């Protein structure tokens, strides 16, 4: 397999089929943000969707998986049950643009001949995994049944249906991320929770096609009549059987290697879960940990509050022999911190996040895309925001704010002090919003940048309006005041959006904030998954990251992004 090229790419192919990727400043994304706020408001230990799930005793889960895969249900480990190495496919942050989703599925469901990480001249045949493991954030902006069906299940089943018949049994496991929790784990449970009757849902290959207005009207009608909105009882991926009873689990993978899969809800692991996972880990002293987390311990080179909190709840630390496998950040990164190996692989289909561009922080061993590629992409942000490709919420906010300021300035131009006060108030309000977006509560150094961007926005809005009025007056056009004002307003809004996009870019470039700028691009590139080989002898784990820089283009075969080993007992 060809290794990933380090050539900087500037043109990428976008999907043309609906549903498209979710634009960050669009109405659909706003709906996701609102669901986040509502979910966070009710996500307490008293209202916990994990309560209706039953975590599987590790031995029972192991026996269930072994039976489904045709192994010995009485074995002490999964590799022992199958009598061979076990292959696991890990993918996270999946359902966004449907064309990208289909391209990721095509990569994931293929076998590969890959270089042995310890003997690169020797090839290893790595078949499709016995276990398909999801790392959370299964669909965007909220992992509802509809979004899961349309953005993951239908396109993936279409790819599976096009493959040659394969009777090999396989299982699917998952932990939820925050976007799964915004729906209260309803969609997550319908896809990943095992059916108690032992049955299997019919794999859906068609999207749920109902006009949005019709769907909302139907919801209102049923709500008024106190009736439930019908949903599919379960979702299914063809050829994969869900096996877990809860949103977290533990599994003996190989001699001396234990898997702990954590669900932090929207805040942190609850105490029953932490006690359950600690008890399982304590029953296998001396074992190394393969830790499946919904978000990283280290993000963009710095300790993550949620990641370190999960370690603390499990009474673990970053000086233990631990392999952390995670998503949530939408890039590939392999990082070594003492005995802790962290692989972040959130490239399952959602918009791209950059590697750390600013100096400082822990430096990863491998990152994809690299810093040079991310800098090239970052330059696209201001114009993307200005032309509305990222959604029109910034334009709407600027319209409301500076439209009112222009109107008041025109009406009160005879009162200079009042007019100046209007622009001063608008500038301070803009600076406050910019500062909050930039994370001023984490670092006060964001404040001068926010104030500068707000002042520039006000100068463009006010100066642009004045220039438009002066230009019309200079050429002697007798143009209606309303039309002149409309042109001035357009200059103010587009110019302000351009400054806002530039502000987001500077935040990423300086290392104050790493998500917002790239998220506005809804970037379709650098998608990937990780294939793991868990060694039957318990020596450790071999891993390969396989990806495509421009997946929708489909012109080139997938490439090898990284190959690595984890040998905790050596």
C-alpha cells in the first residue's frame, strides 16, 4: 500500500448528494447547539440515560461475542476464544456528508496487505475486522434515529450490499460521544444496544425521506394529541451484530491486555460506572490497558480537562502502561507521553480539525494532516465565512447589530455624541461575543485580539457606509436613501463576516482555540480509520491508520497514514 503523501493539497471534492455536511453557522447546526444546551441542562446524576441500560458483566460479554464469532464461549480472553489474532476496526465521528460517509465505508470494509510495523519489508494480510468499534459522535449535528439512518446506516449498508457475499460473523461495539448524548442516547441505543429477544433488525439501505416541514408538523400534531412519534425499533449494519447492554463495558482482549470502554455522558463518568470499570481492572492486576475514550487525554498537545477527569475517575494516571484509543478531534494523531500511547482517530466522516499549528504543547509522533497542510487550509477560512459557505448566522448577527447602528446613526447624525455612543456600544458588544468565542475565560490574552477584531469590524461597517454615501454623493446620483443604505449595509455585513473569519483564523494560528476556524470549512478531506491486530500471545497490539486525503474524488486508492506497535510488556 502506498504511504500518505505530504504534498500540500488545496483543492478537494465535495459531495453533491443530500444530506450534505452540516454547516457550522447554519440553522441545522444551531439546532444541534440548542440540543446541546438542553441536554447539558438536564444531564445530572438524577436524570441519567445510562440508568435504563444494564452494563454487561465482562465474562458474559466475552462469552456472547465468542459465540457470535464462532469461538469458545468458555475462554478467558477474546483471542483465546478464537484461537488466533483478533482484528478490530476503529472509526469515530462518522455521519456527516453522505458522500464522504459512503467513501469511508468503502475504505473500512476492504482487506489490505500492510507492512508489519516491526518488519516493514514483510507484509501482513489484514482482513476486515472481527469487531467494528465506534468511538462516539456517530452522526451530526445530533445522533437522532433519522440522522443515523440517513448519514451512516443507509450509505454504509449500500456499500456492504455491493460487496461479494461474506458469511463471516462480526460484532459491533461503541461508546457514545457528546453528539450521541444530545439525543439522550435514543439513536445510539437503537443502533448499538443488543436486542433482548435475540433478533436482528432489517438493515436499512434507503434514507428516511420525509420533508422537514412535514416532519415538524407531524411532530406537533402528535404532541398535541399526546401520542408518540414513531421511530424504527432498531437500526442495523448488515453483517454486524450489536452485543452490548450498556453504554460502557469491559472486555478481556488477550492475555495481559484488558479493554475498558468509558462513557463520560456530557460531564464525567458517574460513580457506578467508575466503580464497575475499576473493579474489572482490579481483578486483573498487572494487565495493560486498552482504554477506549470518547475524547482524548491530550488534545492539541495539551491535557484535556475531560480526558484527565476520566482517568481520575478510574483511578488511573498517564504514567501507566495504557493505550488510549479515541476520537472527538477530527484528525489523526499518534502521541507518546511516557508509557501512555494515545491514538486520536476522529476521521470517520465529519468536518476536519487541524493539528496544532501554534508553537508549544506535546508534539505528536505522527499527525495527518500535518502543520503545512493545515496552514494552507487555514487561509481559506475568512473568505469562506464572508461568502456564507459556513452558514449565515454571522451575517444575521451583523445585520441585526450594525443595521440598527446604521439606522440610528442616520437618524441621529445631528447629535454626534449620541451617534458615537451607538458605534461604541456596538463595538463593545461585538468584542464581548468575539472574546467568548475565543475562550477568554481560559486565557485573558484573547481579549486584545477580540477588541481589535471588533474595532476593525466597526471601522469597516461605519467607514464602508460613509464611503458608500460619499461615493453616491460625489457622482451626483439621485439615489433613494433606502438603496444607498442597503448597499452600505451589504458592505458592513460582508466586511464584518470577513473580519470574523480572520479572527477565527488568528485564534487557531496563535493557539488560543483550535476548533472553530476549521469547523466553518466543513472540510471533506483527510478521512481515515484504524485497523488493529490484537496479538493472540498477549504481546501487544499492531495498528495501521488507513485514509484518503480527498475521499469523494475516488481517483486514488486509500493510503497508509501510519503503522505502529504497542508492546506494554516489553
